[in-house]
């Protein structure tokens, strides 16, 4: 995907969520219907973006998520994820408070940690699930297999700890070796001992990516895939055992193109010297972005579907490519360092082979200071910010984080991603309008409507019989953003929507009636700000209706300050329509609406109100034959879309 001009990143990582979902479906096919899976998302989901990857995995049926430490688990929790999160390795004592606070599942490898966890849980009057890790040959985390029964029996005596899981880890599952067979025998023996002892542990897991492919007969309650979910085969031996699609691409752009004569040194210490006239492109990627220094003078990139070699040293923030054979390349061209461009492809395994490392390290390191762009069906689904894998305590208070939490809360409450998103976007569209528009807050909203019969002296008899006269006075307080305002009149809902989109439209009206003319029958009699009349600067009919403009240079000093706005409108209303609605399109604090009808001969006037907010209780006061008043306390907020509809008989 070539990013649009509005996405101005120096470099970016593309994460294809469709390929990720396809890989998970392939894994589910391999493990079978009776086996659950835990999605491994440690190290920022192997560099892919743990938050979005976790949500995608859960949508595909992941039962649990696996992380490396408590901070990674907290990051997922504050992003709205409620699924079980297992810390896959020995935890430290300082992590215990966060494990309890955020309901994270620790791995237990020794009795000392289990005892400390029990004390903290008892103090907090909480219980917590744990998984016991067993070392069957990895020689890293976990209790020794020969001591596992004693640790399990001890944990079973701790009242605040629920022993939910038991697992081990293959040391060389990417290939078939006798060592793997030995590890499986040891773990199977422990499971047999547990059954004989009557100890039930609900979830057992040992199969990682390599074991899923190389040992399909080893079935437990749950599998724990990692690298293969991201489209990378654990080894060449496993490449014909599954259909996987790469998920990550790392891309940048050319920032400079120069031509050098023969004998010119390129980069630090001139480790590359041009042999002939050479065209060189500079890209803004270096070892600070996770592109390995060892690829100096041996890495490759893709430009316009052709391979371009890295020449000179890879520096911290830049490296240089020989593009002599790509004469049409230019500044701004897309450069692919990992991934596909046209018919060419650079894989993580290929980069790892040149860097003398493994694909895991390449995925975790590449683009570590670039945003992650998540793609679904070829379109940008979401963008995670730069330095995403760094978790800052308290970041849940940030605007972006709050927005993400709200969105996922709606998804959880509705149990539907589609419905949750619809509510989220509708709410924010109602409150904020366009992305670049600030939230409008209004207070002390007063709306006075006077409806009366038209007199024959003022209007021809036919019009007087068909219409009422309406005089409306609107006032409220708000922060103004401009010294120019427009009052709009629309003839239909399409024009009304267009007026609402204009940030200068302070108030809008819809005029109904077959023979009404907006220029004649809609009059803005007055507009005041802080008690001062604002002059009308013009009126015109446009594609979105009739616009009346007001402005004054005196208002420049009031921009970005709170003012009182008053608007008076004189218009007409068809008698055939026996309702009059008042809608609130912006969050409003305090409300009073007065409907005066004593001069209109209306009967059975009543008000149907609908107010959104925390405690919006409207007080209704009616004076029979004269008026209806709706009032909400000045201390209460009313949220869009709220309002009142006055209904009557004639």
C-alpha cells in the first residue's frame, strides 16, 4: 500500500490484519476443533502492535493472550481488553500489585513467589488465577520437572490462588529431535502423576509454533502459537506444513537523490567507494530504527519493483542505496525494506540470514520508532503512534487512549464490533462534528417561541388561513471561535445537514410550506452578542438554502472567550403540521424552553421531551390556554441529540 499524502510518515510499518486472521484460521485448522489457543503478543506482538493484534486475535477466537511482563499486560488492560492475560515467564515481586490490580495471570516457578502472591492477595481480599511453568529441558524459566508435584501441592493449599494452568516450553520445536521427545515424555509423566493424585488443572499447554507444525499428534487443552501467527515459518523444515502469509512490511521513502563521480566515499569511514559514476538515494532509516548495522554494504531494498543494494555504513538515522540502475526513481518514492513490492519480496528470514540472527529479532526491532498502520481489506483500519511498544504509566489518561478505551467499551457492551463502532462514531460525530472541529459547549440555553394567527391585514386571506406566525428568541452562552456568523434557513433535510457542517453557521432553521419563500418568509430580526447588536453583512440564496451573515470587527477581541448570544427570528409555520420541535445539537448546561400559544387558538397543547445526560429531569409547567415551560437546572448537562416536541390539536 502506498500511503496517501495526508499520512506524512518518514517511515512506517504496515500490519495486514487480513493475513493475520488467515494465519489464525490455518492454525485452528491444524490444532483441531477441541483445542483452544493463546495468542502470544509479548514484545509488542513481535513488533506488530500488541493492542490491535490482541483485538484481532480475540475476534478470531483466542482464549487467552500471552505477554512477557506485567507492564505489557497493563498496557492491554488499559486499552479495553478483558480477556485472560498470562505472563509467560517468572515474575518479580514488585510486579505483584499490578497483577492484582489489573487481574493478570502470573506464571509461578517457585514457592517463594507463590507465598508472596498469597500474602498480597489476602491483604487485598482478592483471588487470582496462576499457571505453573515446568522446566522439562529448556533450562530457563519454570520449576524443575522433578519438583513440580511438590510446588503444585503447595499452591493448592493457598486459598487466594486458583491453579488454572500448567505448561512447559520446547527448546527446539522448529525441528524434530530426540530432545523434544524427551521433553514431551517428562511433561506427559507429570500429567499422569496429577491424574493419579486426583489433582485437576483445567488448562495445559506446551505446543508453540514449531510443535504445532512438527508434532501434530501432541494435543493438550490449549496451543500457544507465536511466530507463525505473524506469517513466519519457524524453520525451512516447516514451510510445507502450513499455508501462512506474512503480516508485517516495513516501508520508507527516498528523501534525497544525488549523483557521485568515481572514487567518491559513501558514508562513515568511506567503507564504500564508487567505482564509476553512481546515483545514490538516501532513506531516513538506520540502526536507530532497528535496521541492523551489520547490513552495511550487504542489505537490500525495493524501489519501483527492483532491488537496490545498501552501500556504505548503516548509520543511526540514515542509509544509502545504489539506484544507478533505477534512473526514474525520485524523492518521495516508496522504499520497501521488509515485504513485497510488485513481483519482488524481501522476507524477515532473508534479512535475518544476512544479519546473522533470527527472524524474531528482525520483527521485534524493525521500525521501532515508526507508527504501525493496520490494514484490513486494503484500507487503513487504525494507526498506532510512534514508540508504541513503550508503555508509560498513566498514559490511559491521554486523549487517544481514552478514545480507544471508549470505543472498545462500546464493542464489549454491545457484544458486537460493528454495532459498538457505529455507536462510537455516531457519538463523536454528534459531539465534535468534523475531526478538526473543537467541541462546542453551551450553557444557560433559553428558547422562547410565540405562535400566533396571521392577520388578514398583514397577509392575503389564503396565506393567513394556511400559516401561523412564529417569533422565536434564542439565547445561550458559548465560546466563540470567529467574528463572523451565519444564520441559515433550509428547505429540506439535505440542505439542513449542509448548514450544520458549516462551522460559521450559528443557528439554522428548516422552512416547510409549498408557497413559502425563504427570502421573504424567513427574517432574522436581530442578533446580539453580550447585549450589543451585530450588523448584518449580507444575505444570499445558495445550494444549501438561504444564508444571512453577520459580523463585526469589534468581535475580534472576544474570539475564544465566553459570550452571550441572542438571536430573534420571524417566520411562518404551516397549520397542517401540528408539531413544533426544538433540538439540541450540542452539549448544553441548563435549559429553559417557553412555548407561548395564547394567540394561536391551539387546543390540548402538550410536550414530549427526550433528554440525554446523567440526571436530566425536566420540570414542566403549563398554563392552560397560554403556555408551556420546560426547565432543566443550570447544574445539569444535556447531551445531543435531545429536545422537546410540542404537539397540539386545532
